[in-house]
C-alpha cells in the first residue's frame, strides 16, 4: 500500500508539472497571439420568436499551430489569472464593434452585438472608459451593444460594481446577466443591479421538454422577468421542442445550435443577408 502511495504521489507531481508546463506554454503563446492578431471571433445569432435574427454574440476563437484549436474554456481562465484578459477583451471588443458597424450599414439589418466581460475587468476601473472609446472609434450606435456579465462580478465590492455598471449603462449599452439560474443569489441581483436582459443558462434549457422541474424553473424565471420588465433570452437550444416550449412561456429571444452554431464573420454576414434582416 505504501509503495502504491508513493507511485501515486510521483504520478501526481509529474502530472502537476506537466499541467503547469502546459499552462506556461499556453500563456507564452497567448502573448504572441495578442501581438500578432492571432485571436478571432465567431458570431452566434440570437433570434426572436419568429426566428428573425436580432443580434449576435461574439465568442473568442484561438487557432494555433502548436496546440490546434484551443477552446475558450481553456484559454479564458488563463487570461484571467495572468491579466491578459484586459488586452484580449480590448481586441474582442474592437473586432466585434467593427463587424457590427458594418452590419448596421446594411439597410434593414439593425442587430445588436454582445460581448462577454469577465469579472476580472471589474477590478480595474478603466472598463467604462475603454468601452466608451471603442464604441466611438467604431462609430457604432451604443444601443446596438450588449455586454454580458456573470454573477461572479457581484462577489467583490458591490458598491464599486454597481457604480461601474451604472457607468456602462450611461453609455447607452444594454447589460445582460449571463448564465442565469446557475448561481445562488441571482434573484436579489436582478433587483439591485441595472440589468436589461436575463439569459437563462443552457443547463436549465437541457431537458426542459420532458423534465418537470427544469420546465417549472424556466417558467418561473420568464414570468419573473416579465414582471420586472426585463428581456429574457434562452441559450443552448438544441431542438424544436425546447424552442416551442420557451416561446409558449413568453421567452423573448433564443440562441443555440438549433438556430445556428457560432460562425466566422463572413458566414454570419451571409446568413444575415439570406435571412432578410
Ligand atoms: P457563454 O458566454 O455561456 O457562451 C455560450 C457557449 O455555449 C459558447 O461556447 C457556445 O459556443 C456554446 N453554445 C451555444 N449554443 C449551444 C448549444 O446549443 N449547445 C451547446 N452544448 N453549446 C452551445 P464557447 O464559444 O466554447 O465559449 C465558452 C465560454 O467561454 C463562454 O460561455 C464564455 O464564458 C467564455 N468566452 C468565450 N468568448 C469569450 C470572450 O471573448 N470573453 C470572455 N470573458 N469570455 C469568453
Ligand atoms: Ca455569454
Ligand atoms: Ca451563457
Ligand atoms: Ca457559460
């Protein structure tokens, strides 16, 4: 038993070294990619109850020579820990706004663009200035911009968080509570903070068409949002039964593989034109 314990330990430290090595290599590669325009965006459409495209969510993509395609669930946490999330978000915002500014020049295609903001950005007070500058540089109407935040931003100094959120609201953008229904105190947050849109997490959408509990929770969230006059979006829709159920319950907007996977910019623009705006 003792020998096995030691082997496990050796395996464990070996495994940890391997993982931390890989993190360091990824971090170094990220720094290079930030310098050399190595990050791109995929756009996932968001539709209304008639399946007309009303917006797009910008999702970061990273294709590398050494590691292949690295998923955001892998590189976003590293970016957050190293502080690289600040320059990365600036790049994503700039690219997303540039794309949205192009779409807005096509008549009849006024759609919104949504960008994910990590909690880490709320620690440095510059986020409001940055977003303001990038919106004006892109010449984009601020009402076409949505910023998605998650509940974890409320874990910090809530006075400071509130003042940053108010500053963003004053720019004229909409604030989206992402992944709603996965945390603990969500209900109090949507009363206390100036949120415009609530996005029901895909974990609640999965199984909604045959699970009584999930269906009841989604129904309660939708009716709560209606009383508070918030727009409610559901993400992660993969089948028509989920769409039909949520639409029947009064959900305003829908996102998921059922509608479309996240697409490269040109493919998204083609879809937008094909769908007639
Ligand atoms: P998220 O913001 O909740 O984004 C939704 C994720 O679900 C995306 O994964 C999307 O591709 C995926 N998805 C969309 N529809 C479906 C569906 O019908 N079924 C399933 N199973 N999945 C679906 P992705 O692109 O891998 O991003 C994962 C997470 O990484 C995002 O979750 C977000 O938290 C983070 N992320 C991505 N891009 C950025 C970024 O630019 N900045 C920040 N801070 N975070 C980002
Ligand atoms: Ca999101
Ligand atoms: Ca989400
Ligand atoms: Ca998520």
